[in-house]
C-alpha cells in the first residue's frame, strides 16, 4: 500500500490515506492545505521542538525533537523509554514526559509511530496493552497537530541516517551497496517490515504488512512444525513464528514434536533457556527461528529488489546476536536458486532499535507536512 499524509481540517490530525496516487479532500469537502489555519500548523511544526513517540507492545520511546539546523536530520533533545505495562494509557505516558520538561518547551505538535492503523479516533493494534484515542491525546496535551505513522515505516525512514559503525554486520559484501531500495524488518511483539526508497528532495517509505505472508517451511522439520502451528489456527503467517509470541509458539510446537512438556510461557524465558542451553526445545526453537528469518529476509530482498541492503531491527535480535551469526540465517538467506548471485551483493546489518522510531516519526511528520 502507498499511503500519503493528509491533515484533515476537522481535527488537525495527520492521518494515513490509502490512495497513493492522489490526495482527496478531507472532511467538509475541503482539500489538503487549503486553509490558512492548516498552513499555520505546518509552519509551526517546522520551527520549534515537538514530541515524537515510538509506541510498541512492550515499550514506548518518547523524544523531544526538532529539525537539525541546515539538514534533513533530526536532533533528539531529550529521550525517555517507558514500560507500557506500567502506565494506564499512552496519554498518561506523554503527559509524564511533558511534565518532565519543566515548562521549558511549549509543546503543540506530536508525531506517534505505532503498529496498526487509524480507524476513526482510535489507533487499532492488538499488540498494544491499551486502546489509544487520538482525540484524548490531542485534547489532554492541548496539541494543534498530531501525526500517526506506522512504526516500521518510521524506523525505515530513520535508517538513512545510520553509520556503519552503529550497526553489526550479519552478511557483508565486497562491494559498496548500490543505490536502491533498502529493506528494514524485524521481529518484536509483532513482525514489522518497510522499504526505504531513495529519492529527492528526500527519501520516501513504502510500509508493508509482509509479516502477514503465509509461513513457508524450508525443510521437513519445519513442515512438521507448521503442522503443529496450524492446529487451532485458520491461518499461519510468518509473524506466528517470527515474533516474541512466535518464538513461544515455536517452542510449544517443538516440545510437542519432542514429546516433552512446554514449561516456558514468555519469550524472554525461551530466549534465556536457548542461550544457556538449559532446555533443548528452546535451543531448537531459536535455531528454527533464525533459519526461518534468513529464508524470509531473502524472499523480501528479492521481492523489493533491495540493492541498497537490509537492516534488521526489532527487540529480539540484538539479544541473540551471537546465536544469529552462528545460525543457518546466511545459508537460508542465500538459498534462492539462480538469485543467489543477486543476494551476494546485498549486505545485511543488525541495528539496535533505540531512538530510530522516534527520529523516523519526526522526520516523516516534517517531510509529510512539506508536501502541503
């Protein structure tokens, strides 16, 4: 899908429209950017500091940001990470962050990166611990403008500002990466994916729902695992296996196939048991996880022609970096028949999510506003 930004004059909320070819009029029959009030909002968002948030199922990362002087980059002036389960709502998290600014900045604009989609007043995402009301955030913080963008869309946008020393090479290439699409994907509470498309005056991002593609096993063991995953499910996506909950799903399926009891119920526990070798089913689950990931990343690199490379993100992979490097990830990544030669020119690097979602949300808001 090729979404574009639009500012609807009814509520000054930046929403996603599904028609990438054109921007149709918003409420009350008025087109984007037609009112003086809208132009004032856009100018204000460019001139001062504002809040950008990256909201996942486990953590909410909040930053006070502004455009870097003379650059398309984003300066992060203040940054906090919140455990979502410790707070009653996203509004409460944002209010706490603003309170810590001690009145030094007058906040009128906010950009929120989140998995899911906007439906009416709500951000719909089953992985979030609470419902999110756009109107409640706007009114509670007294905002003039509020943007909502996809979380991996934001991470993908921010990866253009990364230096190689800020990442870990998983697959290196002899040649410098070509100019071309860059794939960004990674497992966390869900399985996110987006593609950065270089261009002028700035890059654009293609958000995807690639994690919902049907899971394709690559060997007999994975066929048997898929059979177990399919029990009680009408559909098995890659996210069913390649995510935090997915790692638990793999562990439970493998335990059943081994004839052992699945005693671990949390992704962190399965990861820990896999890394210390205390549970053979957990060890196999992580190995299968890495192999499936390599195969899937290779498929997506071919699908999007990711000549510019692949960045792996998400909350899980930095914790299992050494196991990932020693796994069948690379073998499965290259195992694409006649396309092996193409993939040998595609570098794959691991990045720590960190502030990237915050930076990307801010950049998308500013550059989306530039179009209006």
